[in-house]
């Protein structure tokens, strides 16, 4: 993970040192007496990733004087849960790539990909089982939210206003919930009181929302930074900016709304939709929503112990909102 710029050197080294232990633990967690299972279970993990969630566990644990092994084990729980969910997501989305490599469902088939996801969920359970009842309960409730979000993602209501609220709830469950748990796990390791744990959960939930809603905007603007734009348009996936457009009652938006209601296979149509979206007030509204949630997230930090770790969490939030990839 790219740590926030300006992080004190000693703090950065501490986080990076524990993340190396997390990386080693991930490799150990995929081991199996069956070589084929070990290969498939390590496929996505070996492809790398930002390790945002485990880094958040480690960083928030430093708000107190943590047991480093406990912090690493808690970080392993959230990353194994995240990676397991990716195996299932790729099957449901019929993905072809993940983290720059062939997706697990394409490489091993849907059935194996689903079962490997289950295998990694089980490995996460073995770690959380050593942490204590409070961790087990939170992990179970988080898992329920992840599954709920995945189920409801495919049940978008037809009414534009209802669709937008439905989408935000799906994002909160699919993305916000595990990031909230990551922040709270670290606080639990740090031994923080309940009010501060609640603040960390609220911070993580909002940062999860910022993470996904920023992705929505980048998918429309991203070729300005060298990345291909319009992936969601090609797949017919509705996101924050497009749902805001669909709420419009302005007849001038009819052409764009017609394009947004179906997957776009024609690249000329993709280009036209991107042109119209980039000039639409919905983009400013989407950015304002990201800024609002960022400000709300940082507000939750005010009840935490002041110092370099709290400052780093604020920097982390800014980085999530302003990242380019």
C-alpha cells in the first residue's frame, strides 16, 4: 500500500514492517496439502494489491500500544475476507482479469473459484477464532453485510430516485462494511473505548463510500490520466454520476439517458456518452458528494487521541478521495 505522504518516518517504518508480516501470513494462509488448491488459493494474493484494509488495521492499532501479533492476525482476517470475496465477485461478474492477471474463474473455472473463495473465508475464520468473541461477532456481521450487498447489487429498482439510494446502500454493504471493520479491528487491538471504536467504524464506513464513489468518477474521467475510461458504460453498470443523470427531468438529457440504460458495445457510443457525462452537472454533484463524505469521515476522527496517527488517518482519507488509480 502507498502510505500517506508526509507520514513520520518512524510511523511509516512501523506500519510497513507489520505489513511485511501480513504478507508472509497471507502466503502461509494459502498453503494446502493439495498443490492445486494451494496454487488456486494463492492466485489473487500473489498478484499483489494495495493491501489497504490490513494497512488500516495496523495504522489504527497504533492509536494505542498494540500487541503486534494481534494486530497482524486481525489484518490477516480482513485481507483474507476481502480476497475471498473477490473470487466470488469475479464469478458473478464473469470477469476476465483481476489485478493485472487472468481472473480465477477464467483460469480455474467457476466452481473452483467459488470453492477457493469459501476456502479463504474458512482460513479467515481460523485467524479470527483466535482473537476473541468480539472479533468473531464483528466478522460475522461484516460477512452478512458483504453477502447482502452482493445479492442486492443485481436487484436495482427501476425508479431513478429509489435506484440511487439502493446503489448507495449496496456500496455501503459491499465496500464500506469491511473497511469499517478494518478500522474498528485496529482500534480494538489498541484497546480504545467504545465511543472511539464507534468513531473508527463510522470513519471507515465513510472512507469505503469515498473509495467506491471516487472510482465511479474516475471511470468517466480516467483517460485524462492515461487510463481507459468507460468500463462501467460498456458493462451497463449504473454508478453515482449516471444515476444522478437518470434522475434528471431535463429533455436535453434524453440522449444521454438513452445511452445509460443499456450496455454500450459500440465504441462511438461510449465516446459520446463520456463526452456528454463529462459536461453534465451530475459530475459536479458526484464530486460534491465525495467531498461531503470525506469531510464527514474526517470529522469522526476528532474524538480519537490527537497525534501523528490521527493526523495520518486524515491524510489517508484525503489520499483515498484524490487518488488517480
